[in-house]
């Protein structure tokens, strides 16, 4: 079965500092990987996705993620944090396994705080 | 560009009552998903439609839950005889058809259910 582990339920950085949110996945088939962001009392917004093309994926709001098969990782980074980046971030994996064509499996999320 | 909409945004009900939620996907998105998100967790898959056909149901979807998408457009999720454990955010997502959109899901704002 596929699964996702997000290391660190809460990450705090200073404004302007590097953001690094960690995600490791488990999959027996080539995975599709996603990062979503959720602001309080809102739905999820797609930040970026990996679908077996380039291993370095650029997303919205200056975020990017690198797929590393040898490490089964898909960590999310941003060079310089902004106050507006404070939110909860979810890593998700999906793939056509077990007959499923649709559902994503999400990690438990990492809440990012940005200090002024 | 109209996103996924959900109604109501909040619902408070007493244990044992029935509730129904509505989701309107992005127009022309033929795939529609329901997820449940509890506090401190990532979204968990409930069920998935392609057009009007319900193609997959999670084991989380007990027989008190039923979902429909009668004309392949909007969808409803009904919970009968609600229990306190049903308190959660119910998220709807939609996805366009096409290889380049594999598993790329766009989420609505969610319906927060509180069962007292």
C-alpha cells in the first residue's frame, strides 16, 4: 500500500529564511506526488505536482520540490519565507494501484509558522 | 474561473439526525471526489465519481453514508443517524479528464460538520 510520512508536525522559520518541509513516500509503483497548502478554514490549494517528468518541480508562490527516488523523498522548499506562507502543508501520493484511479493519500500535514 | 463550491460551509446537528452536503465541481470536470478531514489529520478519501458512476468507496464510508452524482454534475453526500465521530471537515474535489491532469484535484472550501 502507498503511504506518506511528513516529518515534523510543526516547523517555525524566520521571515526571509529557507523553508524546508519534509515528505517521504512509500510506493511499489512509480508514484504521482503532490504538495497542497491549506489556510485556516479553507480547502486545499495545489502547490505543485510530480508526474515522472523533471525531478525538480516548480510550483506557485516560489515553492519547489525535488523527487529523489533513492531516498523516496519529495521535500518542499522555498528560498525565502514570507509571512503569507504561514499555513498547513500536505504531501500526497497517488497512483493507479489496486484498481484505484482517483484517490490521493495524504500525510498528516506540517504547520508552518513564520516569525517576523 | 469558478472553483469548486460546497454548501453549507458549516453545519451543526444533533446526534441521530440526518445531514446532506452539496458539492458543485468545476464545470466540465468529469471526476469528483469526497474526502473527510479530522483535526490534526490530512484528508482521507471517501468516494470517487467519474461522471455519474460511483467507481470507488473507501471502507471509511459506512452504510450510514451515501453519495450521489445524478447527472454527472453536482454531487451530494448524506450521512444518516449522525454520530459524534462524524464531526469533521468534508472536502469535495474535482479533476478534469486527460493524461496531463492525472490525479490533479481541485478542492472546495469544505463543509465543517459538528455533531452535538
